[in-house]
C-alpha cells in the first residue's frame, strides 16, 4: 500500500482527460486477481470515509483494505490504529 500514490484530481483541478492519462490500465490483470472478500462493515465505512475531506482518505482506505485481505483477523481488532483512524 505504501507504493501506491493517491491523487485527488478534483482537489488539483485536473481535467478529466489528463486524469485518464494518470490511471493505470487494469485490463491486463486477470479477473481472479481482482476478487476478494471483505466485511460488509468495511464497505459501509468506506462509503462514509470517501466523503471526508482528508487528502489521505483514499490512502488510508486502501491500506486498510489491503490489510483486511492479507490479515483477516484485523476485522476483530477495534484498537488497531488504521481502524481507529478511519472510524474517526
């Protein structure tokens, strides 16, 4: 997750055509590589967190998503720093 750099194009006033150039093409990735399961509570929390004005919100959500996929027990740790931050 630390290798991904998130850019809020709306905050930068970047036009849609330039923003499209910045996106990575995922069509070459096999579909199975993009399938995983996360708790419904994460999806609901993510919907709310995406509306927050913090420029770090997408990096935090992606880091948490990555950790949930690779560390399933994280869903049961309400004192984890990332979990606490996204809930705040």
